[in-house]
């Protein structure tokens, strides 16, 4: 499946959450508790499609939490624009 990497760039207005045609994106780079933020976001019902998280590094503690809640995940190539070299993108989708 191909995802348009231009949509993965954080909006110029500084928003940490934005919607594209295929997902809701959340920029968690520099966030103190990215795992908690993702779990709150999916549990609050804010995500009606895929969720793409932009992280500083791989959120290994998030993977078992996602699986426990019925979400799959896949690593995406990071194309998030200037200032995020070495960033990590994770696409998360609810099973079923």
C-alpha cells in the first residue's frame, strides 16, 4: 500500500494532530509520555480510521499495549519534513 508522504508533514500552524485522506496523524516527538498519549487517543474514540504516530524513536512499550487493545501496527518510512531526521513513524489500525 502506498501512502502520500507529503500528507505526513506536520501542518505549518503547529498542530500536533491532523487528518489526511488515509489517517489521523499525531506528532509525539518531544512529548514526555507518547505511549500514554496514543493510548488515550485511541481509547477516547478520536480515531475512526488509521492513526499514524510520529515519534523520536520506536515506541517498543506501545506494541503490547496496542495488541492488547486490538490494534495492529506497522513501521512506515519517515517522511516528515525538515527537522525530523531519524524520526520514527508507526501506522496503527484497529483489527476487524
